């Protein structure tokens, strides 16, 4: 009877440790993926703002292909699906507060 109790207690402790470990790993992984996406988005919007502020891009709506053509960016990979961003994606410049917004096509 004592041996069964010890096995049950150790099994429960191991199960709890595994559940906490797996849950923590999943949270860290998802947070990492979100941050990778934000870095990609920031890279694109900063390149668009630079192009707009240097008067190389005259419109407040800039296509990603335009940034590629003017050598402000090289091909950008979306970290969520590991594919290149569509060159028809647009970046909208908000000149009132000097920010940009990426809209993926």
C-alpha cells in the first residue's frame, strides 16, 4: 500500500512539473513569435518613413515594391508564415505624428 502511494505522489509531482513547463514554453514561444513580427513591421515602417522624409517617396501611401526599387529594403520575410511579403502591400504614412502603418496585401 505504501509503495502505491509513493508512486502516485511522485507521478503527480512529475505531472505538475510537466504541465507548468510545457505551459511556460508555449507562452515564451508565442511571445517570441509576436516580437519577431513586430521587428519585421518596424523595419518596413522605418524604411517607409525614411523614404518619405528624404522626399524620395512623394505619396503618403507607399507600396512595398517602391521601397524595394529605391533600395530602402531588401526582400522581407513574414516570420509567421515564412513567406516573402507581397510587394503590393502598402505602408500608410501619418504625417501629423510622423508614424507609419503597414497593411499587408
